[in-house]
C-alpha cells in the first residue's frame, strides 16, 4: 500500500510542477492581450481574452492548491466584471488591471520557488502533505475592540499573513472547528467575562492532539492573568498597546519553519576509500561533502564548494597536510575556514606542530562516527556564527554594506552569464532624523527592524536585501523586468506606509523613498549603484514617498 501512495505522491508533484511551469506562458498571453488594450481601450476581444485566461487560471489553481494565485486571478476577473465586457478600459481601471496581473505573475514565481524546495525537502512525504503552505500564515485575531481589531488585521496583512478577525469568541470557535490557524491572537477580557479569552482557549485546547499556538493580548499586566495564560498554553503575552515589531517577531518565530542549510565539508585524503567512508558518515548526518584525493587540486574544489570545514589527512604524497593548510591560509577568502586534521599520528608534539601551522584541531584515527559528526558540527557551526557577525547588520539581521556590494557583484555576473535582467534599488526612510528626535532612538530602531522584516516577508528568497547604513536599505531583484520591478517596489512602499507605530500615546506612519536602476541600462556594479542613488535623490526631491527609476 505504501508504494502506490508514494507513486501517487510523485505523480501529483510532477503534475503540479508541470502546471506551474506552463502558467507563465498563460500570463504572457494575457499580457500580450493587455498591450492590445493599451493601444486600443475599446478592444472588446482583448478584454474577453484576458477574462477567459484568468477565469481558467482561477479554477485550475484552486484545484492544485495555490490559493494566492486563485485570489489574484479572481481579482483580475472582478476588475473586468466591474467594468463590463462591452465597456472601454481606461485610466485607473487599466492601471489596476496591469498591476494585478503583474502581482499574479510574481505570486507564480514565488510558488515555483517554493515548489522546488518542496521537491527536495519533502521527497518522501505521504501523499497530500506539504502542499497547503498557506496555513502556515493563517492568523486568527479575537478582540472586542473594533478599532484595535481592524488595526492589527491591517498591520499583519502587510507582512504577508492571511488574517481573519473575530469580534465574538463564538465565531472564532466555529472557525477553528473548520480550519486550524497557525496562531491565534486572543484578547483576555471580553464584555461578559474578564477571563473570557483564556476560558475560550482552554476549551479549544481540550482533546487536541497538537495544541494551538496562542498569543494573548491584554490591558492587564498582573501575575494572575499571565499565570492563567501560561496554564492554557500561551506562547506569548503582550500588554496593550501592542508593540507591532515585537508581535511580528513572535509570529515569525511561531510560523516560519527554518530549514538549516546542510554543513558543507571538504575531505582531503589520498586514500579514496577512506575519504568515501568519512563522507558517508557525514552525509548520513545530513551534511554535504566533496572529496579531494589529489591535494594539489584542492583550490578548484574549494571555490566550488565554499566549505564550512576542511577535514584533512596529515600525511599525503606531493604535499602534506601542514604545507597545504599554509597554502589555504594564504588566500584571504579561506582564512577563517576551520581546518581539522584527521590522522593516525599520535605524537603530541607533531599534533601541536600541525595546529601551529594554521589548523584548528587534530582528530586521531580511528575515530568513532558520532565523535566525528559532533566535532565537525561544533566547528562548522562556530564558523557560521562568525560569518553571520561579519556579514550581517547587528540590528536588522540583513546583509551589511560590504556583503551587499559583494552580492551585487555576484548577481550581476550571474545575470550577464544567463543573459537575464535585474533591478538594484536603494530604499531610504523619509525624515528618519525627525522620528529619532521626536520619539527617541529606540522607536527609530523599531522602525528599522520592522522595515527589514517587512522586506524579508514580502520579497522572494532569491532576492537580496541589505542595510547599507543608517536608514538606507538596498534590494537586488533578480530576473525581473523594469515594469515589474517598479510595481513591486511601489507596492512595498504603499503597504509599508499602512503600518502603524505607537509612541507617546499616539500612532504614526512612516514612508520611504526609493530609487532603482536596471542592469540593462547600467552594466557594472559601480554605474548601477550610482544611477540608483541618483534616482533616490530625485525621489526625495519629488516630495518623498515615491519610487523613481534611473
């Protein structure tokens, strides 16, 4: 029975992948008809063709389990239905139609990216698992204060969460019975009972195999309320007014399934069988390995693998381990990579001598598999932590200025090699000094953190996001047209302005200005950076809170 189910699962994955692969052709067809509409607003045939294509996508995407594509296709269909099939499409309606189709195209790209990850990670999953990823972002909010309920719903939706709001506990309970959310945000006090929220969660948690994740919000800050919340399984407790930055941080932790990238280990040993044995042990522990049996050929493999650790024999022909470690350390790129000698050498003086040449540790053959694994993990993880400190901005967790520049160089080289286009954007928070002067630097830091999380939530994994300093951020959008880049960046701008911050008992919003340039217009890192910066300057002079293309 297991094999047929697995075969069915594989066939379904292939069908879904094939479906996603063909969707861009349909979108392109719709965009071609849209261009006809741009030229002739009264082209009824073009309008009907677009409607037919999107209507088809709406039904098929729902069948295959792509809710965001379904929603966007439904939005396009609604725009056409609102104006009627026999009317001229002009002005705002034409812009709205174009924007929604581009947004749909972007959603398809995101699903294709997710689909590829699923094929790797969930290869052996039972049929039916791993497809309803939208549930990971479904949030229920129960709050009797209509203003706060609307405010939280609007705020969270800007970060990519699918939010359902309930002003009555009974409606929430009914919704949970139909579909379990990733997280419930629950007020404690309701008109009928000062512990109504806690009692409702207690009832919902009964007889559940997997408890619901719950975040309580309340005007109460006493130990009694907090204790009752803990007893019904609270994951967090926020006192009103809720700090949106801290709430998003907690939601991210509860809903994001972070996949740790496998450690990459380079094994250098002139005995192929022994090297393969160590590789098998490490691969079984989930690591990626590469083997070099000819020490003098190590540099090519080093550049390809970019390992987290080098596991090296000490005695090899042509070049011994101590000499090779010195050669590796001569290259700045590999200066910090841990080198661990694995050798039958038991002489302590020789072991110390080996470490003094640039190695980080010495392991003696034979070594138990569990000892080898734990030794490699400990040292590789330490390197990743060090790299993170070196590459990431300490406040936002985004790439720092130097790492962002390095990633731009890599992205441009890749785009040229693949003959693709990319956009480089500089985002600058408007009047940030006034925010710091008015509300204080801690609030200013909150704004920076919220923008960084917002960008990470709304952009693709393949897009590069960095903080270049102060209130300035950079974004690299790969494989994108100028029109799509403008729409995506502008949507980010509009959505970010909807987020509310609270300080000194009042709410306020923050805007940003953005300048971007395309690789097709400026073909070197220096020129594209200069052009984007000039475009940003133009956006600032144009009244701020806008996006300008170089």
